[in-house]
C-alpha cells in the first residue's frame, strides 16, 4: 500500500523554459512550461513592440 502512495507523489520538477524556476512538481515527466511572470513579461514586450510599429505607420500626404 505504501508503494502505491509513493508512486503518486509528485517527484518530477516542471521548470520554466525562460528563467529556469521550478513552477510545480508532477507525478509524471512533463514538457517544460513558462511561469506566469515570464509569460506576463513576454506579453508586455510583444505589446510594446506592436505599439511601436503602429507609431511608425502614417498616412500618405498625397
């Protein structure tokens, strides 16, 4: 009975692919993910770059 409980115990770390922080532990090996902080930084960077591109677009003087 104890052996079955030990198998269900989370033993595999799930790491963030950007910063390497451990997000959680899982009972089966999972592919790496992205932590919430890194995801938020990525979204903010993408939004900032998209806004910069929008500023450089202007109507023709014709």
